[in-house]
C-alpha cells in the first residue's frame, strides 16, 4: 500500500489555468506538508497542516491555497498558473514525537506552458 | 553561508567502495534527517537522528551535536545507491521547520 500518494504524477497545463494536486496519506500521521523543489533542487516548504490546522504558511503567492478536509488529506490548489510555477511539488507527512522522519510522496511534476 | 552545508556536492565512485557524505550546520537543531532522492524524483527518508548513530542495512548515519556535524556512510556501495542524498535539519524551536542542504549527487559505477 502506498503510504503517501500524490495525484497526478505529471501535469502539463497552460498559463492562466487553475489546477489542483491531491495528496493522501494512510499512515495515521498528524502533520502534512507541501514542498516545492526548485530548479536548483532545493526543497522549500510551502505549507504545513497539523490535524487540519494550518501551522506553516511560507511566503508563497496567494494563488496557492492548501485545503485539508481531514488529517489524511492535504490538497494544493493553484489559481492563474504562471510559467514560474513549473516545478516538482512534493507532499509529505510526519507524526510529531514518534521519532521517525518524514514520508514523502513521489512528487508531481507541474509544467506550465 | 548556508545554514546547512553538504560535501561533496558530487561524488563518483566504483562499486564496492565505502562512501562518506558530510553535513555541517550552524543552527540549533532538534533533529537531523538524511533523505535519498532517486533519479526518477521520489524522495525516501533514510534516517532521523538527534544523537549518536543509526544503522540500516548498508547505511550508517552519525551525528556529533557538539561539532554540529553529521555523516552518512554507505558500505559496499552498489550502482542502485546512485541518487541525490539530502541532509535536512529541524530547527530547535520548531517541530516542522526544516532547513535543507543542497544535496550530494552520488554516482556508483559498476
């Protein structure tokens, strides 16, 4: 069973469109994250939710909006896509205090044309 | 200067060699993570350390809190170990904020 699953794996879309990336974890973790991997391969935190509550909201354009309907899901909606939004987006989850690391999804490669 | 520095940036070795990747950091941390990113892009969490040493299979991770330094070792390296290895530190006062190193690209030749 996939622990953290993201869909879609690849997304090609035109500038100006609105798109969503979905993330689901079946690990029972209480915290989920969205990271953006830039062209230099750095992973930058975008958002984090703990038990459906937003706890990290880094400086990202407000065109990006996370939605957490329950603690097993954290979706990322992007409005008015721009060329610079092209990147790989990773979802991850963790459980505070468990002494374990992060579990990542396989990434969504977004290409805006 | 980045708060998390990894060395080397790139490493090419022959199958069977002992591999060491280093990570130094300049901030107070509560934990350090080692992650592996495969050529296909997926990221796997290898270790989370707050002290001492952990071993999993051919991988060994150590951390020296006083020296603010961690190493990842691979014994009997294999071409399937080829990947980018990333060090990330969790800040002392946060359960969630991670600072990432730039990664070390490892290529193991058969």
